[in-house]
C-alpha cells in the first residue's frame, strides 16, 4: 500500500498529522465561506486553498487534546436560540408603528385610486376622439 503525501510542507511540531491539518483547514474553509476575513494575502480563489495556506502558515489558532474536548462541551451547552431571542429588541411602542403603517397604506390606496381615475379618464378621452373621426 502506497502512502500518499500532501503536496505541502507544514510544521509537524504544531500540527502532528496531515489528518489534523485537513480538519483545521476544513473548519477554516467553512468560516471563510461564511464571510470571515482572510488572514493572509493569496492569489487563491477557492476558500479551501486559502484555508489550507492559512493553516500551514501558522496564522490560525487552534486547540487540541483535552482543551479541545472541554471547549466542544462548552459549545454544545450554549443555547443559541435563547441568545438570539435575548439580543432581539422588542418594539416598545407598537401603536406608533401601527399608526405609521396605516398612514402608509392609506397613502398607497389613495395613490392607486388616483392613478386608476387618471387612466380611466385618458381611455375615455381617447375613445371620444376616435368616435369623432
């Protein structure tokens, strides 16, 4: 069985195996695809290539071992839905919003009626001109 090596050199003291390198790069590629800013300047167009280059350059911080297990357990305990609900600001005076909405809807209806009347008059005027000829 042949061993396939990656076509990149990396610091084996920081990243002990190519599997760890791939896992780090995959997670970073997800972050980049969601809009994270690049940590290095590169001509690479693909987020996977950029992530791999960031990982081998040492510009990405990561944790391993027991520290990583503890961090994952903490992350699993976070209730993201609750955090989002807490961050949402309730509308204090809903009646003001309703008033603004009613004014907007009333103005929109009045504009639509005026346009209908205008076009109806124009069509009647064209019909009268045609019958006179």
